[in-house]
């Protein structure tokens, strides 16, 4: 029961942007405070750390470490690569940010291992309805924010809800010719809220496919519309198509050859198409900024092909590879998880990912899960750079692959 409570608490806190920051002096780049370089202890870390404490007691009590097998050569190589990756982070532009991010990734890995070794917990009705309650809560808050154009509470005191009373740096869109602030929920950006709603509602409907449950999701769909997030809507449409239209039996050639190749090509072809459209529509800041960040990532990969520029160091190195002419400096990670990962970890990161996937094998459910998140991974970065995104991806993959 304590495990269930802590997992439920973690799920409820996934979209929370409430955190404790430290090491602020290490997060400046040429006088600009970069949020992505700030070491943070998030609200969602609290139940995860408590869960790890209980898990450690369970392992010690049952003496599970005595049952561990001798690692294979492949596992030893993977461990060596990870150790080398860790050591590399001390020799980056921002070593504190790099090492802290490595620790965060390690936390996520152990969280995944815990959930895999306690598979039945995620299938509990308590977890299922906690997810729905979180989706509904975030949706109603988002709807309130949009129609009132202000926060429920100011200054991040409510689960990290941003203060919408200062619209200068907030995301906006035109509705009926009127510019309005987009809803944030308790996340750091409307796109992150949209991603959580889209992937979360797919998981909810995965277990409840009757029309009455679609009706229960009406506020979620409306809030998702208000975010105006194209990538989240694409992921939602792909996910619903897989749930309701995809055949149960997939031809072997499609599973083993065509689908992996399609995902790989589309994933890395997206920056090419963004570049073309950015040239065609130079007045669209969403396209041009994404293209500039992608070009900077490619430059980093070319110059640092083996070990990259270091974990979480893209923003620290950005202006060295792509000086901006904008009055307001736009310092963000590349909006493509693949390019961002390659820029920060290089070939070493590719080897680690390959060894991890090889151990899990390319099952059809894993490939379909990748297909669902593909639009978000190709057009944004938060699945890798934000605590919300890392936990969202973790829960989504583990749940969606179980269908």
C-alpha cells in the first residue's frame, strides 16, 4: 500500500513545476540566467526518494542482491560507457548542471527498474484513476486560467502554477482575432501541459474504450485545444488511431523492418523539413527559432562527434555555435530530442541507447509507443530536459507497452 500511495503521489505531481533551486550562480551564460541550467529538486522527487527508501529496505530484508547473476559482457560494456559518460560531465562548460542532470537521469532509470520489477502496481485501479483525477484537475485549472486570463494563485505557490499577471514572456495565441495567454496548468509551458494531457488521456482511454469514458474526457480535450499545441494534437491522433484502428496482429516485415526504418528516417528528417519551411516563412518565429536551434545542434555534433558538449550543456554552448541577432536572447535547448541528445552525448550516447534498446528488443508495442511520442520528440525538448517530461515518458512507455 505505501508503494501505491507514493506512485499515485508521483503521478499527481508529474505536471507540477514546483521545485527548490540551488546553485543559482552556476546557471548564468554571459550574464543571462538560463533556467535549464538551474539544479532543481522538484516536488515529484519527494515521493520518488521515499519510494527508493522503502525499496532499499525491501531488498535488504529479502536479500535480493544475493540472487543477482554475473553480468554479461554486453552489460559490462554498457556499465563502462555509462561510467565514462559520468566522468565526462566534470569536463564541460557547466559541470554542476551536467552532473546534476546525470543524477536526475539515474533517478529516472532506477524509477523505471522499480516499476518494471513491481509491474502489477501500475495496473492498479488506484493508479488508473489517479491519472484521470490529475488530468481532470489540470484541465479545469487550464480552462479557468484561459477564461479569466490570470492564475488561481500567484507566484508559483500552488504546485508551481505560473503567475499569468505578467504577460510579457508568456505564450500567447489569437482566438477570434483577440490575443490571449495560453493556459499553463501547473506546468512550465502550455506545450508541456498539452503533452501531459495528450499522452495521459491516451493511457486512460487505453483501459476504458467505451463512449461514456470519452464523455468523461471532454474537459481534457477542450483544455488540450486551448493550449494550441500542434505536436500534442498529432500525438493524440496517432495514439487514438493505434488504440481504435490498428490491427492486433502486425506482419513481421512491418514490425522488424519498415516501422523502425520509418521512425528513424522521420525522426531525423524533421529538422530538414523545418529548415525548408523556415526559409519559406521567415517571419514565423516558431519555425525560424526551431531551425536556428537545430542548426546549432548540428554544428555541435560536427565539432564534438564522440562525447558531445555534455549533458544539459546545450544552452551553455548555444551562443558559441549560433550567435543570435535578436534583441531578446532566445536561449533554449534544440526542439528535437534526437539532435539534442546527439549534441550533448555524441556517439557515446548512441552506443548507450543502442545497448539499452537491444537488451529490451524492438517489440511492436515499443515501436508503437515511439510512434505516438514522435511528434512531441521531433518538435520539442521537454521529454528530455524537464522533470515533467522525463516522468511522463516513463509512465507512458511502461503503460502503453502493456496493452
